């Protein structure tokens, strides 16, 4: 069958319950996954084999999608920065913004040889694993409070042949044992409970609350805590990078300033929203 025709057929099914751009993105993913065909081949309408195994798989994907399950959970994997990662309901599905965060860090740190980097709230491990692959000489640590998330991140490290030291720990607890590092990174939970009503039901039903939400009365709890521990455990000229809630750019900037960080920058994401804050520890 012509893959472009199949693409149009799947898209017309999905568009009954998804927005057009999403329906299109999912249609590509499904075809790529079932028929091992590239996006380019679909665009030019390359012929694909039709057999009952494929059509049954397609049928079951459509049923699950209709029930609201995210395509990433149906396939059990996602692409992040050009690599494959396993995902499940214990970890966040990687967001485009986090890809931008990793890109920013890599761009600003072309040489990380012998440098120690730590990611707080690592989830599926996308951040440290990508950095380990892109900057082979760096030494990576990753912390998470969830043992299920760490188990997923460990599998992802194996899958991508990256060496990461995992630390199962609650960053808010007092007895933390964390190595001195050159770079601290975190994309902590930052969605306030009051913002739940603007979130997609797919996110609410399938992604872990633990990774997403903070209480309305302490939305910056992780930023305050991580900034403090980062400052105490950063080498001089070390850097701290955060992904943030777009509502709190200047507040997070101030937290870093007050802790003693210099050159604190708020950076926007591709959608023009305040999304990243970073700074450097420089002591005279
Ligand atoms: N950006 C994510 C979302 O809006 C939230 C990520 C986070 O809380 N760290 O779904």
C-alpha cells in the first residue's frame, strides 16, 4: 500500500479526537514505528507491505490512542536529542523545552573533559545521558526521589551505553550526600496546583504528579533548595542551570542572585516564554 495514503487514513482517524498538528505528528510516529519507514519515504508515498500483523498493530494503536493514552506510552519509547529513551508512567515524557535546555548547556560548554555534572530530578535520565554521550569525557551524576524513575533511567543509560552514577535521594532532605560538581542542572516540578486546569488530560492521567506539581503556596521550593545546595557544592566558576515555570523568571533569577550567583540570565524558549535561568558561581 502507498504509505502516504495510509498516513492520510490514520490522520483522518486521529483528527476526530486530536488537534491537527498532533494528529499529524502521531501519524508519522505510528508509521515509522510499525513499518520502519522514514518520514521522507512517507512524504514521497513509498509502498509498504500490508500484512495482518501490521494491520492488527495499527488497529490496537488506534484503540489505545482513542482511549487517551499518549503515543509515547503506547510505543514505550521516545526520541530525545536524536537518541531513543524508554518512558513509562513513572517518568515525564520529555518536552521540547528540555531538549532546548540540553542544547543550551552543550553550546555553552563545548569542553567538559574531567568535569563533574549533576542533574537533580532526572526522571528518565534524558539530561545526563545526552550530556554523557555528547561530552564523552564528563562525569555524570543523576539524582531522583523516585526509585521507579531511577530504574527507568538506569535502563536508558544501558540502552544508550552511557555511564551515570545514580543517587536515590530526596533533595529536600537534610542528610544529603552530594559530590562537588562543576555544573548543576535541574528541571524540577514547577506546575502549580492552580494551573492543573489548563493541562491536557493526557498529562494528568498518565504522567507522574511527583514530577510535575508543586503546592500553590510554595511554588519555588525546589529552586530555593537546589540553588542553596548547588552553591555550597559548586566549584568556583561552576554553573547552575534551571528549567522554570514561565511565570517565575525574575523570582528564580533573584533566588540565584541572593545565593551569590553572578551573571544570572533568564532565557526564553522557542515559544518566547521565560523557560531557563542560569548563573555562574564566581568568588573573588
Ligand atoms: N513543562 C512541563 C509541562 O508543562 C512541566 C515540567 C516540570 O514540571 N518540570 O507539562
